[in-house]
C-alpha cells in the first residue's frame, strides 16, 4: 500500500502535538457502527494474564543481569540550598562501593529545559538529586549514602504558591516564580458585556490538592553496555523518548541506545519522560564496566517522581433565566514545584458547553517542592471538579435541575474552533446514566434529608481529546506455520495492549489468538510508536495494526490468485484459507501460499492514517454518583458510580472495565482521600509513604456500572477507537462533590472532602 508524508496534529497529555508522519495514501474502510466483528470488542482475557498472576512476568524492577550492581540516590534533605562541599571519602572507603557520582565528577548535563543539571550545585526541593552511589549490593549503597557529608548553605524557600507569587517571595530560580513571568490567557467574545447581560450570575472559589501518582512498580532502570552500545531496561511510558533523551545526554547516536520495556506496573503520566536516574545509571555503568540497576523507593516516589499540581480556581458564570449560558470566567493558579511545568486547568470551562463569552487567566507557580508532571487527564480533573461544582451551584440559583442545565447548553461544535466533532453522544450518556442511577426517583432537593445518614445524587460531565494520531507503525511477520508476530514500539502500562492488538490481527487474518505473538516496547526491534499517555495508545496504534494485517491479507490473496491462476476478485479469504469463488474445492492455506512463494516469513508494515481535516476529535461522558454522608463522623461513603461514556469503538470489554474501574477508584480517592501534606515551616513532605498518604483500599470501592453509548467513530480512523484512560477519571470527583452537596445542602469547595471539612461545614450551618 502506498504511503505519503503529512503534517499531523493531535492532542496529548499536555497540549497539542504537531509532527510530520508517514500515513497510508488510501484509507481502509472504517469499522463503523453496525460492523459485525468476531474477536474485536469481545471480553478476551489478557494474553499475559497468567504470566502476571503467576509471578513469572519480568517487570523492569525484576530484571537481573550477570555481574549486576546496585545504585542508590542521595537526595537533598532541605528544600533550598547551595552545596558548599560534598565529602565522599568515608563512603568511598566502604567495602563494596564501586563509584560515587556527584556534581564534582559528573558532566554538567542540562535538565528540565536547562533550568538545572543532572547534578546541580543548587538544590531546590527536599528530594533533589545530590549524589549517586553504585555498589555490589543495594544494602551497601544504602549504607554508603549515610557516610556522605554534604555541607549546605541554606537558602530561603517557599512552598505555598500564593506566597510564591508575591514579589518579595524567595526565588526558586534567579527569575520570578511564575512560569513565563505571565499568566496563560484565553478569551472569546466580551465576557464583561456577557455578565452585564446575564439575568443570573454566580461566582465562587474552589480548590484542589496535590496528589502523587504512586504506581505499583516504582520508577527504575537497568543499564548495561556492550562495547559502545547501551541497553536500558526502563519502566517507562515512552521507550523512544527515553532512548532519545539518553542519547542526547550522553552525546551518542540514538542507534547506539536500545530501550526495552516489556511489562510495567503503571505510570499514570509520571513515566512519560526519562528520569535522571536512567541517565545516571548509564553513566555509572560505563564507568564501572558492569550493569547498574537503580530503583526509587516509596519515599523517593513521593518526593521526586512527580505529582498532579494543586489549584485555586475563582470561577464566575452568567446565564439567562432559562439557563442559557452567556458568560464564563476563570482565574486560577497552581503549584508546579521546583522546575517548569504547567498547572493550567481551564479547558473544561472553555469547551464543555456552548457559551459565547469566555475568559480565563492561569498562573503556573514555582515553589521549593517536587515537580509536577502529567497525571491522568492533567488539568481536566481539577478543572472539571471546580467547573461542574459551579454548574450545580448555578442550577440551584436558577431553580433548575442540574442535568437540564447541562442539556440546555449542549453544543454540536467545538466552542473554541467552531468545527464539528467527529462524533458526540453525550446526550445519550445523560439519558442512560440518569436512568441507571435513578436520577428522577432518588434525587431530592439539596439538604432535605434528615437524620444521621443522608444520601445524595450528583453528576458531572466530561470532555477529553483522546483521538490519537500518526505517527504510529506496526510490523506483522507471518510465518509458514500460519503464526503471526506483531511488533509495535508502543507500551503496555498494564492496560491490555498486548491483548487487543492480537485481537485486531486475529480479526483480520482470521487466525487463532494463540498463534499470535505480540512484541512491544523495544526501540531496536519495533517500528516507531509514540508515548502511552493522554489516552493515545489504542486510537493511535490500533489502526496501524489493522493496516498491517489488511496488507498481509491482500498479499496472501494476491499470491493465492497467482498460484490458483485466477483473478484476485475470484478469491475468497476465510479462516486463514483462500478458495476460488467459482470453484470452492480449489483451496489453499496460508502455509501453502508461503511455501509456494519460497518465503519463510511474509512481512508487512502498517501505518496510522491522518486525522480528518475540519473536525475536532473528543471523547465525552457523564458520571453519576450516589453517596451517603455520616453527619456524626463526617465520613462520606460512595455507594455507586454510573459511568456513561462516548468513547468510540470498544476493542476489549474486559480491559475496558479494568480501565474504568481503575480510573473511577482513583477519582473517588482524589475526591475523598489522597493529599500530599507539606510542613510549610520546614518545607518537608510529611506523607512520604502509602500509609500516611491515603491510597484507597477495596473497602473504599463503590459499586461501578459502565455504560458505553457509542459503537464506533469511523471518521477518526479505520478502527473507530477513542482513548479511555483519561475519560475514566475526569468527572468522578465532580460527581461525588455534587452528590455530597445534594445530601447536605452544603457545598464543600475544597478537595479532598475529608470528615473534618464536612463536620466543620455542618457546624457552621447550625
């Protein structure tokens, strides 16, 4: 199949991605609504399930190599300081210590866009890298850390973003503490005129907390050199990005660096970029001539592996008496930690509903704390909580049903660009979700319940990009025994990628799943695919796999027509066999075709097609929550979440449920439990383990009902798939907060909704 180069653009975790990509010149007919598929969409158990549950699966954390050594990082114990001296002499003398890397003997490699270095003389948060020890064992390396004497010149610090924005605040770097020294501003229409013309206005301030990713598998790398070639096993969501960062840092060709990731225990966005530890492991491995393993412990994960920034959001809405939105505004700031990143969260307000006059102003603020990173739907989770709380408050003031207010402001075109969506079925999500939760039967006027335990119903809407795009490639090798090997340079974070890519191959080539092998996450053997974040993987890679499989099918049909001496149009392909339509007895198998061709392996490479011009691609959905509040203890219990979503075609219903259960549990924890706590007087994080940092358990898990209102989105790609990782979490906290309001008649405007906040609010109402 012919290919061409096009300029490609799509949205990822933190904004627009623009790139040049090779795409098919001719598009395959998409699997649209009503297309009957035999394997795709079915609840197939994970092909790698047994390996994982039996403990045989080797994650990066489990990699053991001959003569492997172990590295541990010494991290800053203070929030802001200049290193006056590092004395490693005692640690150097400890038997078993092989090398200690510090700013004294490490090349000055730029990091975080040149705002610091791999090791910097100035540390800017508790947890910043100071030195790294490699030793024969991890225990020796740990012991050596305690023998390193670091003399600090302590510097003023700031951890509160509101204080950091003040002109006399301590500076995290030499410049001001606001990224780009100005807010990110968006405007359409005339927002002040819109408020003046509104019949009703409502404004309030909502805030959210910092939360930490805490994936099951810690961040880790194993680096090993063979002559001038480096192999790195890395727990990453982006093997090619890690390869390129390491190669650039060490000034070596990308072709000399191989990055491998087979299995992975989660990332949620914290593993979308190379860590310092990966480059440091490579340097140390080169220095000592042996493989080096480095893995962060749970305290390091809570200090240095990233987080979702907090937010303080001042919102205002203006509407006509019938609920029509006339104007919306948002002013917000968020804490991004010690190195540049974004804390913007206004996209839901700007795009979720039709409104002609909108203005937003957002500040990303540097402080002396661990840096923020993309975290499952960055910006949308905190923005949706605040905006959907405001919508409920506005509905209350208008005397409207909150669901009717959202329907009233439905839009068929993107409010920013004016372009239509490839598909949008949020009205179906409202209808089916409301029916499933019992919206009309169970929902009562806010605060009307009496007694100790009070129940409430709430909902929130969701929008996310998630359409994916090129470049993404897949190679399929078909063996003479009719087994297939699928290779793609994407990553499986634990979301079922191995399984659904095999399902697509099986669907097209009609060969059993057990005869399909899938290799992912290897920069040397697999063709390029992008990062796995922003709900991009399935919508980006699945069309490339189908393209490769369809090419293979055409190759087999073409060969069969030559062997059977008939036209290709006279060949029927079924269950891995080809037969003549006008003489069904003339049949030839895949194995026979490959044998007749005197080939050992047939190879095709597919590509993801370009996204359609003139459309916006988004996923949509709504979640409905039922909660019970104990007014004596202040504890909120989530009884049920109904999640109704428009997510295009489902590739595997079992892995889909896994994703939604995970996202909703994570969203409920964001609403009620998780929070990074910092002592503002010392600048130290107080929640550096998963006992004090309140992760949810099975006892915190509500009943979850998932409703998919879409069949496919054939305008996007040949598989019609939208991403689901982000949509699963986005509206959960907003729906729970609105349900709590419905139960109590009191708005808790700050996440997490902890018992003390509930009791305080109840006491103030009395």
